[in-house]
C-alpha cells in the first residue's frame, strides 16, 4: 500500500474510474490542459484526451447542466466546481434538476452525476475561496453528499460516487490536499456511501465530525490522552444520508458528545446530528450536546488574524474536548 | 531591559502549502539579525523564498537544520530580543488532569456543598445507570464539573462493587425517579424509516361478499347527471331508417389507400355520414335547435358533437362549423378528436358548442340502438354496422351493403313527419355517393 496525499488519492480515483469505464469523463474550468488549479485532474487530459477531460467556459450553471444532461443520457460525468464558492450559480441545476429527476419522472430517468467541489478555508482565500456550502445542499432529499477526511476514503468514496446511480456531491477539503496523507490501496475498492467510520476508540467523550477538522480532533485526542482523557472519534464521511446507527452507537459509548465542523454553526450538519441524538438518546446523555463550528460570520475574513479567528485549530478543538470531558 | 526569546516560524507562503524545506541557513547562532532580514532560504512545492526575520535581535538557536522538511507553523529558530514587551514562548497553563482512577477513591459522601454546586444535578445517563444497577447516587463520588456525578463515576462505582455493600442497608434501589421497568426508547423515527402507509379498511367479507365498490369518477358523475337530465326533461321519440351504402363501400375502397398515403389517416365511413347529415341539417335547420320553454332556438352554426367512447367513459367533442368542411376535412377532424380523446388531451373548447350529435355505434358492432339525446340538443343520430344483406330491388334479390340509422328526437320540438323527411334526406345523400364522388 502506498502512502499518498489526499489530492493524489482523488486524482487516482478519477484515473482508475476513467480507465474502467469509457462513459466516465471530467469537466470543469481548467480541468483539461492545465490539469486543474490544484492539479487535481493533472494527467487526465494527456491520458484520455480532450473529450474526456473537458475544459468548460466559466459558467458553473452550464458545467452542472451539461453534466446532468449527460448523466441522464447514460454518461458518468464528474463535474468539477473550481471552488465550492462558485457552486451557487449551479445550485438551481443541482437542487431542482439533478436531485429531483428520478422522483419527477417516476423512476424513468436517473442522474448518475458526480459534482466535486473543494471546500474550506485556511489558504488566505477570503470570501470567494473558503466557503463550506454543505448546509445549502444538506437538506435536499435526492442528493447524496460525501466529505472524506482520510485519503483512503477520498479515493474509495469518489469511486463509489462515480458508480452511484444518483447524483453525489463530493466535497473535498482544499486545505487537506497536501496536508493529509495516508495509506491508500492501489487496487480497486470502494467506500460505501452512507457509512461513518470510527477513527479512534475511547470512552470519555465522543467527537463527531467530517473533513479537515478531524485532523485537529485526532491531534487533540492524542495530546489529551496524556491528560487521561480518552476520546472516541467518529468520521461521518457521508453527510447525506447520515449514518444514524453509527452516530447513536458512538454517542452511547460515552454519553458526552461534541460535534465539530468548519461550516458555520447555525443550520449546519451538526444541528441535524444533534437533533438525531436528542431524539433518540436523551436517557443516555451525560452532558449537553456540544458543537464547535465556524462562527456565524458572513464570510471567511481575508486578513490572517481574522482567518485564524474563524478557523478551527488544534487548540480550540482541544479546549472544547477537555471542557466536555471535565463536565 | 528584559531579554526575551522569540520563535521564528515557517510562514504560509502560498495557498494549500503545508510544509517547507530549509534549504540553507544564512545566519548562524550568535549572529545579529535585523527585522525583515533574511535568515534562511526555504523551498516549497510552489515557491522558493528567503525567510525574513520578524524581529531584530540575536539568533540564539537553530531548531531545524539544512535540508529538513517541517510543517507550516513550525518554529525554525529562536531569536533573543531586547524588547520589553516580547514574551517568552507561551507555556500553556497545565490543564487539571482528569484522573480516571480518582473516582474509585471512596471520597467522603459529599452531598450538596458549596464547592460542589453540580452535585445534585443528575444527567439522564447517570439516572439510568443508577437505576439499572441499584446505585444510591448519594454514595457515589462525583468528579465532574462542580462535583457532578458523571456517567463514568457511576460505572466506576459499580465496577468497584461498592453499591452491593450499601444495598444491605439501603434496600430501595431507586435513587432517582427513574422507573427501571419502563423501557427506554431505543428506536424511533430515525431508526425505523419506513413511511407509514395509510391503512385502508377493506369491507368485511361476511355480508357484502361478491360485491366490490368502485368509486364514481368525476367524468362518470358528469355522464350520469347529463343522462338523467336528458331523459327526465326531454320526451324522447325514436325512429330508424335503412340505407343502402353499397356504392359508398365501393367508393371508400377505391380511395382509402391513397387517402392514407396522402393524409396519413384512415378514411372512415363516418366522414361520409357526417357530410350526409350536415347537408341534411342544412335542408332541415329545425334539427339544429334547442327547446327554450316559450320558444325554440334554432342554431345557425352546425357544430356536430361526435360521441367518442373510451374504456370507461364517453365524451362528445365537437366538430365546429361542420358544414364548411368537405369529406376529407371531416375525416381529419374525426381522427384528431378521437386521438385527443384517447390521449385525454381534449380542451374545454373542444367540448363546447355542439348542436347535433352523431354516434358511430356501428364501430362496436351494434345494428340497432336507442340513443339518449345529448342535452340540450334536439336530436341524436346513430350510424350502425354496415352488413351485407339480401335485398329486393326491382323484384330481384341482390346482395347489398346495408346500414341502419337510428334517430332519437325531442318530441317537444320535432315530430315524425319532419324527422322522417330528415332521415330520408340523409339516406338520399348517403346513397348518392358514387364511384365518381370527390373527397375534396
């Protein structure tokens, strides 16, 4: 098994799927000749040609619309939104067309499209290059949403998304591209959509999260171990549909739960996770359900102190975890 | 003046940059550095750059050597400054350690005391565990915030076996108001997602056996209402005539293939019949009228309602101004309306304004029918099956193609004489089609 960066795992998944199935193609802004602004699609143009690594105009609505149409016609497009911040012009296509076509056509049509979009801040990107739009799409039945944290899951979930019969939004964290690495099998495997994963076993507190902030959680858990606090960490991996059984099982282990994500707190994925726990597990809770999320500020500040304030880091996470453990 | 040590860290030089390699140190320990003066060269995936000092002072220690790769934010060297306000690298205040074993210590049963304000607040998990194991919570030491008894405190207490000793003198094992018999809900809407299907009551089998109930659809209801209104208000009379359509059959057989080729639709007998009926109505306009109690309204436009049956209903779409159309035009109109009816695409305007109804009952094999007038019109005519029959012509028997035309009439408006003449005119019109007749 090779150790590789998060971004390489994503690229490998696309390469393998394109080799496996001729109907798979990528499209997006600069994904072809340039190989993507983050180099995510690098080499695909050379290997598969311009018709399978398609450079599009700067029009996200068109990228999504073309991909949705191609998917309904039997192709397996992987549409890239250069930054998830640019995804909103395509929101109507995604929510009103892709998500609903199976229902609307009484099962006659389906839309096996994958839409990849880099989320998250921490790259001095400010307003237009840092957003986490999960909550915009989260409450839309008909969409599946995945947000991998480990490179292993990044590859396995992307391959599962390509093979899924329905639209999947694939939120990759741009800060994680080269920061997170790990072992990734070089053979064919998928990570089932809808299944969470226990990253660490523990019995004092349960931390539930997804994507990049889990790195801080893992680091903090390591350090808190020295203080005698043992943390149980659950990586949701799939946001829609949430793995309810895994969430409840993880919370049942400790009775104390902290939910963490970078997207802002109000109306985020954590709110739904929290509601599920409150609905199902009231009598097994030992502390109030806690959340640590981005602040309800309109946008990621571009100035470094502001960005630092906005973003989670190991220390913020550690403090929240300790407070919960001490409760 | 205070001397203090500052750390210089690897800065974030570009988007998505996470680590950097020290290429070469430009300063050595003991060297003085000015603020913004380069202290080393660094190499990253994206850029190579000189790393400037963020303070001025004396370089005291290099933490990362040449060629080493470290994450962004890692201190690479320490610089001693003389600034009074610069501070030592912050030592994080040591957090109070959570000792997992502490709870086992048989702490004196501290009930609500001033330094333990949370002592009497029990979480649902604690209450449930206490009830389950028969633990008296007053005996359990609390290690949580404000002396709160945590779930783990109860588990540790149970594991220590202390509660069994207490059980001897403290028989009632219900410290909190939890009833251990009540099953805690461990499933709910999120676990059992199958949507509830509304339960439909089936009529009990015993008395109504052999009967089923069919809901009356809106269209069925409309048909029922119109039919009842027609038969209860209109005094119906009925008459029938026999028509020799042998020549028409020959004519149609001659034209139908070419018509199909040219127009893409069937040339039906009905089109010829409509032409014959419309021309007869022109001669007897009273057929095209409505009873209005103190007067009879004769309609100038001849709009033929055409009865079109479907599996479960019958509709009467209208051919407007049928007298302006030739046989080919009528055939097209019939085809169009029949198609729209079958596909359920009739519009309101297709259904309005009829003045006389024709029903092609022959299409389902009938040779005789007694139609109900399409209220409020004055008459309805049916076109029955064309059948070959022996017929006496000039005292000789011939095999001819014969069809019956039946007419129901509103006897308030029409009488036998006028209807007889009308039918006779229809018959003449039909029989006057010859092999030479033109469609257009």
